[in-house]
C-alpha cells in the first residue's frame, strides 16, 4: 500500500505578524502528535533558494523592479519545491512553510503594480502547486511594522517601504483569503503567542479531521 502524502501548510501575513514563531510551534505540535513535519521558509528552504533570498530581502528597497522580484521569487520557489517540499510530501512528511506563493501574489502582484495576472501565469507554468491549508496571520500593520523593524535582522528591505505599504499588504492578504476560502483560514494574530498557536493548531486539527 503506497504511503499517504503529507500535508502541505503555509503561513502567510504581513511582516512582523509572527509567522516564523507560529510555523515553528506548529511543526512542534505536529511532531508531538506523531507526524513527521518539515519546517521551512520562503524565500529560501533549499541551498540555492537561500542564496536568492539574500538578493531579495537585503539592500535598498528600490533594488529590484516588481517584475524582477517576481522572477527571483519564482526561481527560489522552484528550487524550494524541487529540493525540499515535493520530496518531503512524497515521503509522507508534512511540510510547514513560512510563506509560499501567496506572498508573491500580494507583495508583487497586488501592491507593487497591477501584476497579479503575471504572477499567476508564471506560477501556473513554473510551480503549479498550492498548499493544502494556508493560515493567514492578521494584525494591525502599525504594530507589526514596529515589531519587524525592532528585530534589526538586516532583512528589512520590505519593512522599509513603510506603513502605507504594510497596510496595502494586509488588505491584499485578507482579499486573497476571501478569494481562496477552501484553503485559507484567517487567524487573529493580535493575541498572545499561546492563543495564536491554539487557533493555528485548531485549524490544522480540523483539516486533519
């Protein structure tokens, strides 16, 4: 009998909304229930993709045009898919990723010019995969931006676009969740980390049945 395919889960949301923390906690929650979970991120998640990540998240905000960003993100995503996501899923492992294609749909497709159709066309040709479940962490953009900048991670190129950009991002993610209601669940990320983690695990438990 062939091994069941793993569950593919993405966490999305604006910068500073707590995705990385909740992705890590979700992977731990799955492992505690006997599931073999892979924790990964975008851009990145594979050696080549991590090299492209540095080009995208560091440096001047105007370093790349939106069109160039779409191509770079897609190149990183393809490497991530080939080397990390697909092998894990086919081996029956769950994959929890901090961001996937929805981020490109919102960041480049909806907020940096009307390029959503271009994003979708390239995604269909080069990636052709969607998560089984997407958790959109939603919170006040002003609070999230302050949190993101306070990290001083050196990967704050998108935070440096400022509050209006983050507000557009929030609207974009909420609109996207409405567009894909079968796979997207909006999580109130203004609460404590424990409360958010409980809501996240509850949504996953519901999907697992």
